[in-house]
């Protein structure tokens, strides 16, 4: 396929226009029902719902959430899709000697983020062969089986992941597409200060420098971006072109003569989904048409990520290059009556893959829950760089869990999920507490809470918020976590679309 971005079928543009008209019609539904809409990164109003689930107020009385979000996921009457495969319900086998890096700490770093990537991947137990290239990487890597993004929306998760703080703790402009201010310190800035050559590429206008995600980058390639807000960005095919950009950057001797950092953000799995002629037959068949198309998008992206991984493997610096693959959030296909992503914090929207390859380390799996807020301190440790002063990062390193396959069962950690209020969404927060998979308390705003026991109810279908014996200790843990957050700074004016 040509290296330039390929425009998707014209018929898809027509479908997109029809979807926008339908979304406008659905706006009244959100207002009439008072139900909370669920967002995706598409500019359309939509009707959101909790799929018939009834939340409970702190006093145990039933209630419904309200609000509206222009970038909302589309409410659908179809039967909720099945819960994603667990991908690893059993603790990993700890065979062999502890992983060794030979004391090496002069690693390079490649981070690949894939937008809206669910855990429906082969190495996580998915039955359809959508990810052969990532599956091969996972076989030689550390796989985190219960990894969580920090939010369910790119603007509230990707920047914070690279900063190492939750969105509510960052300096930002408070927009729907949050612009992160220079007062934040991104991973690229830390690596640049340590002498790394820093490079990045993306195919969405949100990665323009004014939004702050390119801070610390020596090279920042947006050649695959077409148009701005309201443009055709979601109707383009860009994985092939992004991989070509990555290979070109890594082929330049000056870019790899010392230590380097490369970050590429792949977009194709994002709505809207189209069929790729190259995609093989993916069996077994799925009844959800959008999910079938999405799986094809994942296969297509995986194919081109594989080209980049092959290039890295053939390079002389391959044996000293760490590779990370993860996502900014998941995607919903009927769970809780939701399609797309954003606003709420259901498991299908916040569980993400996390694969970390460190040369010389024995492949293994980490079965306890972990958050991407831990990624920055983890990478600093793996790269042999000092941690910043206390208070600069909100996560904790997971490097010991990566470097040794004989690591005793790692400690349990709570997972905090953070969706700050913005122009199109009210504040949503959640805490997953206790032994993995944990008890999950979701705060939908005001006095509305949901409570789920993920060990017995992975699909989050049975609200336990009315059980005072369960609710009270979870509420205390939630309050304690909120009290531990660092103060954030929302400073206007908003840069992106409102």
C-alpha cells in the first residue's frame, strides 16, 4: 500500500453524514430520559443509557444520571455484546530463572499506542485471529493481563499517561480535547534531558504542538494528518503511512547513533470502521456488524505495526530497544447499550492491552491489576534513569514485576479512573479496590454511584450500591484516594473545539 494516507470509500462518507443526522435526532432522547450519554471522539450528539441498569444514591434510593455530551457514544437497542475474554484468569506460571538484562540500562525506547484498542486480541484470549503480529511480540514480552487506561477518552488519558499524572492533576485548558500546558513534564522531556533523541508521529490534528503532546520531541511528524476539527480525520486509513514514517525515522543514522525514543500513535481502529480488502477471513463470525469491521481494522493496524516490529528486529540496536504497546482506552459494542467510547468508565472502555518487551527478560505475565499511570516511573526505571522528586508522578514503578519472572505475587494496587468535567461531559470517576479483579465503585456525579463485584460480575450488570455493608468501605477507600490526588490547574482559554 502506498505510504500516503488513503481515503476511505466515498460511500462511507455518505454513511457518516447519515449518522450525523441520526445523532442530531437522538439528542432529544438524552434530554428527555435524563440518562447519561457515552462519548466517542466523533462530533455528533447522541442518546446515552445505562442499558436498563439502575444506579443508587447514597441513601439507597434508585436514581438515574443526567447530562449531555456532543462527542457521545451512540445509544443502541441491540443486545449488549459479550464481555471481552478475560485473557488470563489464572495466575501466570513462574518458570525458569529470573529475567536478566545483563545489567544493561542503556536501552532505547519505542512506544506504540493504538487508539481505541480493546483487549480482544489473541494473546488476551480472543478467538479471532486479529493480532498475529502483536501475539508474536507478546510471546517474548511481559504481558499485563489487567491493565487499565486512566480514562475512556483520548483527551483525558493519553497526555496524562505520558505525564504520569491523572488528568485532574495536570495543567490543562479544560477543553474537551484538553491542551496540556508547558508546566507539565512529559516523558519525552525527561528522556530528552537525559540525552535521548526523541521522535514521534501521529495522524490526528489533536497531536498538533499547541495541544502539548509533542513537548520534548526533537522530531514530530504529522505528515499523515489531513484537515482539522470537523475534517475527514476519522475517514482516513493511516497505519501504513505511519509505519513508513517510523521506519524512515529509524533508518536515519543520526537518529539512532545514540539513545533514542520513538512514539507512534496509530488511529485506524477508531470509529468509523471500514472493511479492508486485505483482511483475511476472521473466524468465527461475529453477529455485530460494527464489531466485525472493527476487528478488521485491528488486523490491518496489527499488520502494519508488524512491519515496524520486523524493521526493529532486523536493526543492529534491536537487542537494546524496549518496546511498549498499549492503548488510550477501549471501545464498546453494545455493552450497557453503548457504542464507541468516552464519558463513562465501564470495563469495556478502560481495560486495555499492555505489552512491554525488554531484551533479555524472560517472557511472563503479570496477573494483578495495574494502571497506565505507572508507565512513566516504570520506564524510567527500565531505562536506568532517576525518578523525579516526590510529588511529580502519581504512579509507582512496576519494573520489578517486569525484570523478574520469579517475582513473588506482586502487591495488589487500587485502580483509580478519572474523567474530569468538561464542555461536553460531567465528571465521572471510579475506583477498583481489593484483590484482583476487585470491587468497582463508579461515581456518575452528584450522589449517584454504581458498585460491581468484578470477580462475580465481569460484565457489570448487577449493581450492589444498595448493599450498605459493601458500599461503606468502598466509599471510604474512594474518598481516601480522592484526598491523595495532587491539585490540578485548569487555565484557559480553551485551544481546541468546544
